[in-house]
C-alpha cells in the first residue's frame, strides 16, 4: 500500500513537471526579420487572428533583439523595406487592413528585385495560388530562411449568380478539397418597405473531392427581382459576396393586339413572334388594357 501511494505521488509530481516527448528546440533567431502579409480578400475572414500572429512574431523578434520590417503585398511600399526596432514596427499593426484585390504581379516582381542584404522572412499566406508566388519565394530564399504561415480555415468564394430553368443557381468555390462540407448561401434584398432583409437561403454541399458546389434558389419572380446580392452566411469577405444584375430579373410585359386574335393557327397570331422572343426573359401578361394596367407591368407592347 505504501508503495502504491509513493507511485501515485511520483506520477502527480511528474505530471506537474510537464514532460514533453520529442520537444521542439526553440532556437532564438538572429538578424533582421521581414514579415510579409498577402492582405487580400481571402485574409479578411480571420484577419484578427492574423494580426495576433503578426504581433506575436514581432514580440518574439523584440525579445531576441532583432530588427524587423512589415510589408503588405496588396499595398507595396515604393522602396525596399527598412528594418528597425521590432517594437516600433508593432505600432503599425492597428493600421493594417486587407484589400479586396490581389497583389500586382509586375509591381511585386520589381519590388522583389530591389531587395538587398540578408534577412529571414515570415510569410503570412492567404492560401490562394498566384503566378507571382514562385518568383517572390525564390527571391526571398536568396536572402535567407523563409517560413510560411497559412490559416487552417478554408478559403471560400462565390461566382456570379445565373438564371437556369426558372431557378437561380450560385456556385461556391473552395481553395482545397479534402472533406465533405455544407455551406449556407443567403439571398439578400429589399422587402416591400425598402428594408434590407434575408429573402431566402440554400445549401451548397462540397463533395470530399470537389472544389465547387452549387446552391439552387427557387424564388417567385417578385422575390427574385428584389435580390441585390448573394453571400456566404457568417463570412465577411469580398470573395464571399456576389452582386446581382438585370440578368436575374424577369420583367413583366403585357402584350396587346390591335386586331382581334381569331386565327386558328399560332403562326398567324399577331403576337406569336413577340411571345416567342420574350418568353425566355420576361413574364407575359394577357388581358385587356384595363386588366394589364392594374398589374402595373414594366412595359406594354
């Protein structure tokens, strides 16, 4: 019994000591540190976490007595980075903001060619593939060690909505495949009082090996005409929003014939060719002039 008690106490002491199997050696860095942020729309979803990671990297550089520089690829400085005290660079973090566009490849190449000296690089990647990445990586590796950081959260985006077979379809994209996942896409628009509301929502399901999924909206014409945009629910990013245009709207058109339509064959009807031309893109209204005026159509022919 005494032996068991001694073993229990020894286990408790060992647990509180916090032993680590195969510990990582934390070797302090030396020399200047360049922190690069892509700063695109794909970074916006977890921007606060990226800012915290940048702050931690600069704090570590300050403890190691290293100089540092901070560069956003979507807002390149006109000159090569100037390395200064890491704590001074930390003061610039609150001014960082993601941009809705991608870095300029030509400007990025010119900037990379202007780099001089030896320094290590910590690259905050947005997870998107671009042609300019390989050249920039090669340039940075010629000056020192490059460490890349990429968020584990998926990068999602939306293509423009399309009107197919009386339904509105919206295609969602993701950067990498791997697991089956569902994404909710929301239709946003104005209600009859002019207040912006969520009009409808649909699920887009990514198969395990797929990088795109489609959500289908079955909306009545009046509701569909009020949709102003589609967005991925719970995600704030320029890539997670697609605006609508007149391609989704079906106008109400009333057709009136000056002569009575008494022909037996459709091809002899005075409205036949107008109907065939307008049916794919408009909702047609039949009736007398007094009836169609009450329907308030967009056009009367």
